[in-house]
C-alpha cells in the first residue's frame, strides 16, 4: 500500500486490474471472473505479472496463467498434464507432456465448481512437489 492507502499501481494485482479494464469486453469480464474463482479456490495464491504482460497465479510454483487473445482467453496450467480433469475442462495443449490449457471463447460458460477443483488440485500438486 502507498501512503495514501491505495494499492501500488505497478503491483502485479494492479497490472491485472489494468489488463481487465483495457480489454473492456467479454474477455476482460471472463478474466475477472476466473480470477475471482482462482482466489476463492486458494485464498493463499499469489498474483504475478510475467513475461511482459501475462497474469500468473502461483502457490509454491506456477498454478496457471491467464492470457487474452483476439478471440479467446487461455488459461494454461503449468502442470496440467499431471492433473485429473474429470469434467473435461482442458480443451487445448492436450498433446503437451507437461502443460494443459482451457480456451474460453465468447459465449462459453465455465464449470465453476470443476474449475475451482482444478485450481485446488494444481496447488496441491505444487505443494507436494515442494515437500518431496
């Protein structure tokens, strides 16, 4: 916090706020909503700003990133290939050996309970790796 009690405008969280505002369309709204779900699933998660403009959520390692493209929002899970996905949320990068992603297009709905479960599983996997 600054002396005036406002969040540092260069903090990762402030940069993510700015990205959401800059998008100004359904992509910004989707990024805002998944951000809320990520924080609800793991209140201890850390927001970071990586690779010159990628919102990234970490807890003992990268959990996922949230990239915005012209026609979709991509949520890439760093260790997605190691996660169970009973709801079938992963629909991109399926042939990768490590990562998996969820591409969300305009009008798509995300299965919020399943998404939060995926976040919790990714955090647990990261934490297990730190303990081993």
